[in-house]
């Protein structure tokens, strides 16, 4: 869980999530889920936030049934596909979900 101040402290990153969500044509539910996942897993270091944001957005797309490729999400968030690949499962698990096994 996150504090309300986390949302204010990370407003720039939430805006980036929204921009990426729009470019991927994901709906508001996916954005809200991605925001919750991101704020629950947000790292202290700014350099890690783009990858966490991308992984959160990818995971949210899966949760809401709006799957997008790791490459597409990585491109929308301007990170490497490997960043998404390495971070999305731990974010899902920390949120109480079981990642798919495919």
C-alpha cells in the first residue's frame, strides 16, 4: 500500500504512465491499476522509476485483459524490453497476484 503523499511526490511519473497508456490505447481502468501498482512498488531512485512504471503498466494491461507486448509498453515508456521483462512478475506478486506461467 502507499501513502497519499506518494501520489503527489510521483505526479510526474503518473503523468508519464497516463501518456503511455494513451499511446497504447489502454482504458482508464488499466491506468488506475497501473498507478496503484506503481505507487505500491515505487523505488526511491529516480533512475529506477521508468522501468517500474513500464512494468506496472504491462502488469495492469494483463490484469484488465488488455494485453500489450512488453516491447510496445517498453517503447511507450522509453525503457528497454528487458526492464519490463525483469520487473513485471515481482510487481504482480507483491500486489497479491499470481503471474501467468506461459
